[in-house]
């Protein structure tokens, strides 16, 4: 019995080192044992979508900083993130209708709202930085650059912790992270092209 308890304790410490503890690593939603694994995966996916979108919006605004105000920049980011969150919710409802041939019930709608709402959390720190620029605490360009760094660090951390949770050797994790970063850079480039024209 003592050996089983010790093994459980070692397993908990190993999960905590890999970022699976109750608090979870920065950028990743905390593991919630009361939420199904599929729901947590969907919430993380929505957060990644929103992070890419927010980063693209911020990068385009940096390139046009002399033509926009801090208020406009803040509202643009807020509307963009709320829009992608709403789009995620509508997509969930449509997919449910198409697959199950029925409207989602209250519990299912609640799950969809939680999943799509997690996208809004990705803009928390960048929005605070832009609000501080509105209040005159920061220059707009500095706030936008800081927001872009927050988004890039968030994406990097999500990729790193996702790769770390795999059970492959360290060099395969490094290769996988490099591939994820290259793909992420490609997505950012495409989004900048789309938002910039």
C-alpha cells in the first residue's frame, strides 16, 4: 500500500514538472479534471486560433501605427478577438446540427460557450497594454510591440509544453518544436498578408 502511494506521489510530481499540474504552465489553460479531455483540447485549440489572430492584428497595427490611435487599436483587437470567439461558437452549433440533426441542449451549449469563450482569455494581457496606451501610460507603438511579444511568447510556450507532453526522445521534441515554430511563422505571414491588404 505504501509503495502504491509513493508511486502515485512520484507520478503527480512528474506531471507537475511536465506542466500537467492544477495550475498548468503559462499560456495553457489549467488542467481541470472535472472537464473532459476533449473539451480541454477544444478550448486550447480556440486559444491558439485567437492568439494567432490577435498577433496578426497587432502586427498589422504596428506597421500602420502612425495612422491609428490607441483607442482604435484597442477596439480593433477587442472586436477581432470577440469575433473569432463568436465564430467558434457558431461553428460548434452548426457542426452539432449537421452531425446530430438536432439543436444542442443547455449543457451542450454551455460547453460550446466555455470552449469558444476561452479564446477571449488570449487577449487579456495585450488588451491591458493597449488600454494603458489609451490612458497615456505607454506610447502606442511600445504597447503594440509589447503585445506582439506577449503573443509570440504565448505561442512558443503552448508549442513547447505541448511537445513536452509527448513521450518521445528529447531530440524528436526539439525537431517537432522547430516544425511547429516554422508552421506558426508561416501562418503569421499569411495572416499579415491577409490583414494588410
